[in-house]
C-alpha cells in the first residue's frame, strides 16, 4: 500500500505551505503558497540572500522616497521568491498583497497590478501567479475587479461561510479557508482542549463550503489551509486543494495506513442558499460570527506584524549595503 501522502495526491491537489526553497525542492508539490510570515522565516536563510540583494538594488533603481523604495523592495522580494518557486513546481504560486491594505480596495488593486507587472518583467507567465488578498469586503471587491482583468486571486484569511459565499459570487478563482485557526478559537473559547477530527470545527466549516460550492455550481476552488494535525487533512481528503506544511507532509508520507476520500463533487449536497450578497448583509453576518470576526482581525494583525518585520530586515540590509 502506498503512503497517505501519495494516496492524497490521487484525489486532491497538494500545495506546499512554505516559502522555503529547499522544502519545496524536496516535496515537489503541484502548487505553492506564501505569506509574509513564511517569507519572513525563509528570508533568514542563505538561499534568500541573493534575492534580498536584488530586491534592494531594484528598489534603488526605481527611486522615490524611502517608504516607496521599501515597498518596492518587499514586493520585489516576494516576486523573486515566487519566480524561484515556480522553477520547482508545475503549477501556480500565491503572492500576497500587503495586509495593511485589507480595507482599501483601490490600493489593493494598485499593489496587485504592480505585483503582476513585476512578475511579467521577470519573464514569468502571469497565469501561473495567484494574487493573495484578505477576505474582507474590500478585498473581495478588489478580487472581483482583478478577476475581470484576467488576474486570478486567492482569497485568504477566510473563516466564515458568508466570506466564502461572497467570494464565490465575486468570481474569485480560489479561497483559502483556515482550518487550524478555526480550531484554535474553539479550543480557546470552550471547555474542550481538543476535538476529534470528525468534530473539528475547521473541518466542518471547510466541508460545508465545499459542498455548497459544488452543489450550486460555483467554479471557485476550495483550498483548505492552516492545518494543526494530519487528522484534519485526512477528513478533507478529496477537497480541491490542500496547502500543507512540510512537517505535516512528512507525517503523511511516513503513514502507510489507508486514506478514505471524504469529499466528492458527485456526492455534494447543501441546504445553504444565498441571494445577492450586499455589503450590509456581509457585515451583519460577519458581526454575528464572533470566531470569524476575531480570527480575521487577528490574522490581518499577524500578517501586518510580519510584513513590518520583513521591511525592517530589508531596511537593515539596504543600510549595510549603502
């Protein structure tokens, strides 16, 4: 019998949840997804030093204020990392827009277009790039416009059903519901210190979204993310895509047990129905979901903190190189 990772690959597209070039080279996933937290960790490695140097040099050539050069440098670093990753995988890479723009549709559009332009200048087929945007109302509206322009989007920091429904109506290419962070919230806010995989709140949330999409003919890809254990992954076997950390990929590879398919478009059924979702409905439903409201805000703060730290490192490098 093959291991569980190989079995999973027969029913789900496996995506590497890492910015570590060596890890991606080892695991050879179909796709890869990054965020400021992952890039911050990866940037500490020697493999990223040439990219950091080039990003700083490109920013200096661009000119402008110090703040403008810093944003160019960090965007360029993300693009150079993405280019390196695309050389190792056959599929797509997700590159994230600065989380500080999560509530600004127009500036999100500007940064997304710039990221795509930077990829194009690096000779990358931009159809292999997904622009990653937080699933706020403003972020979803930006994604809707970008999709119309042919720029495919990955809507991240997704915790609620209303976010998922709105993303589908907006025509988003892909969503990344966060399984583990949903579990974290429920453990922190209940008397339970653990949940069996069959009752995991994050698994239940993603299963509900998957079945709603398939039952209602939405093309938006569901990619479960932010896993805490392999049990969550196994309960979502059959989901369109799953983005998995190297540590959990290793656990799946080491497990020779049988893996059962849990999700299938052919068996999808959903009682959920939504008419057109406007801003008032979106904000009301979001307000009614304490977990989603808290985790979205927390996620934006965390990504922002890591983005600021990444900028700090780039600034230090630029100062030393001056």
